[in-house]
C-alpha cells in the first residue's frame, strides 16, 4: 500500500493528497450526494470544527481543491459519513467516555487551574497537549447524553487517561455489557502475552 509523504501547511498537505487521489482516478461525486438532513447536520458540525480544529478544516479545504470538489460538500460528507445510520451495537477500545473529567485531570497534571486556563485561553503542557479553555467550555455545553446503544468496552488496565471508576460509571449509566468486556479484556491480555513471547 502506498503511503504518501506530505509536508507543508495543513492546507498544502491536503491539496497534495487531493491531487494524488484525483490523478489516481478517485471520483467522489457519487458519495457527495447527501440528504438535506445530512447536509444540515454536517454544516452545523463544520461550524464547530472550524472553531475547535481549524487546522483540520484547512486540510479539508486543500483536499477539496486537489480533488476539484466543493469544500462544503466534502466537509459535510466527512463529518456525517456514519452519523445517520442506526448503530446496533458498539465496541469501545480504551475510550475517553468523560472528556470533561479528562481535561480537568490534565489541568491538574499540568499544575495549573481553571482560572489560569480561562485567563490565558490556551496553555501548552510538558506532556504534549495544549489545554484550551474554549474546548473545555464546549465539552461542558455538550455532554454525552442519550447513548443507548448496547456497548462493550475493552479497557486497558494500564490506561492512564480514563480511570476504571470513570469507565464503571459510564457502564452503569449507558448499559455496558461488562461480561463481554471482561471476556475481551482476557482475550487482549492473552494476545499481549503471546506477542511479548514472540
């Protein structure tokens, strides 16, 4: 499989990759035919995306130009490609099930507080993440609600981002099939032991 090596700005990388796909004969016209419901939802998602991760949107702009398709159409398709199909069951692998909890924990790990984050807007950390007051506010305004899909969680025992207590709380609230999760954890442990022996 060919993996392109991209460099430059986010826009330039998207443009180059879009040109490669177009030259390779990729045609997106059939998948960009969306219902009005998908389009409305995708446009709402796009406005959030442009605020929270503008670099991603710049890359999509370049990709759209390289493919010679509409930026809005491509963005809406990428942001809604699985958003309107019913999900019968789900498997989460070491998921972040409480983003607010994770951000608050990261604020503590960075040795700062919410007041300082609010005053500065963004604070880079020594563990590679940039804390964002705007993102924390967005997460608080949009909590996970209404998740009723039967879900199994494969939780890594050494996961340092999400505590077992947080996973247990999610499982109780959102109908986790914990017996399946335990079986999958046992399977994962066996696989990891096998890999380490090799």
